[in-house]
C-alpha cells in the first residue's frame, strides 16, 4: 500500500470502535517483536484529563535539546496523521508509515477481535521509534490509563497531570472513578510524578502509589522568572511536571540553563495558540480546560472580550463550558464540527440558555470558513474553542490560505 491507501485502511478500522483492554495490544507487541526491540529504551508515560500533550511537548523539547533521540506519541492530530508520531521533533515520513501499516495489515487482518485504530497506531509508532533508534519515548495515553493501549508498555517514569470529569461514559461518573482509571498506569518499580490534584484524586493516586511501594513525586515549582513557550498560568505546572519526568530519564546531559532555554522555545499547537493578530485557537473541550482558558484570556488580554466561534461534540458538559466562559464573551457564533457526534446549533443554544447566557449575542455559520470570514470584518479578538476537531479545521484553513501555521 502507498501512504494514502494505508491511511484509508487504517481509518477503516475505526468501525471496530473503542475497545479498552490490553489483550490485543499485548498480542501485537509479541507478534512484531516489540518487547525485545523496546529493551534499553527509556519511556515516559503520561496520563491525565488535561495537559498531557503540553507535558509531553515540554519534556520532549528538553530531552531533544540535550541530545537525546526522542520519539513522541500523541493524539489526536489536528491536520495530518503524521503529527501523532514524531522522531526528534519531526513528523514520521509517509513512506515509513505506509511500509509498517502494510506489514501490520498483513498480520492482523484475520484476527478476531481485530485490533482497533488506536492499538494499530501505537504499534506503528513503536516500530518507527525503534527503527529510528530513539533513546527516550514519550507516550501520551489516548483515554483513561488502566485499560489504555499505551499501558501495555513498561515505563521508566509515569506522569499524572490534572484530573477532572471527562469521558464519563468510558471512565466513570465520579472523580474518584476517573482518578482510579488514570492511576492505573502506575506500575511497580516506576516512580510517578504528580500534578497538584484535587484532594479526591490525590487520595486515589496516592493510595495506589503506596500499595505499589513506588515514589510519589510532587513537582517542584519553576523559578518565577522562567519564561515558557506556551501561554497560560497552568502551563507552569505542566512545564514543572515535564522537568521532573525528564530528569528521571536523564543520563547526565541535562543542565539548568539548557532546561530553561528548552521550556522557553517549546510550542504545541491548539493550546492558546495565536494565529495572526486577532485570532486565538484553543482546544478546550471540558469544564476544567474552559476554566484554564478563561483564566489565560483574562491574564493575556485584561479588560478585553472575545467573539467566540464554538462547536462541540456530544457527551461534553457544554453548558458548564459556556458558564465558565461567559465573563470573557462578547458574542458566540455556532458552527458544526466535522464529526458524526457533533452538537446541533439548537442543542448548543439550549446549553447556552441553561448556562445563563441569554444576553449574549448569538450568530450562526454554515461552516468554519463563513465564521472566520465574518470574524475578519470585526475589530475585536476572536476565540475558537470547544473541540480539537474545530481547532484542526482552523489551522488547516489558514495553512491552505498560505499562512505559516506551527504544528510542532
């Protein structure tokens, strides 16, 4: 298969749905000899509700700048599938992806149950990382932790970022249940670096660490004068988590000055990302992410309001998101996201009314292009949020228009 054919086949496996569990991925690891190929490589495994990608980005930049050959596995992508698998900061090559997907397909096409999309992508990433002889591999969980495919890999250090309510249909209705799923990545003989968690989540993760007899490491705050490449007060915690994790896979190459420089140059798309002078895109799609976004906006643009372009998928607490963002909103334009699970305009209007936003001017657009065109005629700043699907559309739109859009 060439690249396009291999990606088409890969996306066809989405019909197998989401199947949380490790049996299939363990079978694939054995079938493709990945357990042996992974020996001697250090792994940082990151779980949590928000901040996983930022932590991975900070840690990868630190380690790469220090001379390590890094492999970064994240999801979802925003524009191109290749974003999910990066070696030394560079996206995986199309030819390499096609080669390994062809091999994977020939082996698993008769399996019952058939491996899922995410399981296949994980094995693909590991094959590419091993072929590239990566020293350190950073794995971001897809969802949850305990039954996430990435949990089949033995890590050298685990990281738990902030934990809040999200994906309740899969992970549980309460914070305690969700924290239990995230804490499922903890393993014997593997230290865990932990964010400043809600007391309930801290209790769950702490008890799990105590049961396993592993170090429970709370991050050390960074010096106040250190600058970060990612905007927002919350990124200080993510950067500090990354520093703790990177130091635990270091072999003596990291320096204080080097770490400081790496944190300042780190970028990660879709996280309070500026596109031009008046547009901000942020993938905030749950209540905690909306709180962080509102705080970041008020600190970056004190006294200014946002014209919000918003689209979301079902299962999200959209009313809670609206209620959180109300203090910074001057208007809302509803757009449909490119997902079968998208919320309708009427559903979003109901959620806004429930949040107490009856006084916010409402507009609608048939698609994102129309919404962005209308925004360009305004004078204030525009904020796009609600879904990473929507963020990907925005970045793709501007890339097509010839703008320089960072995907690193």
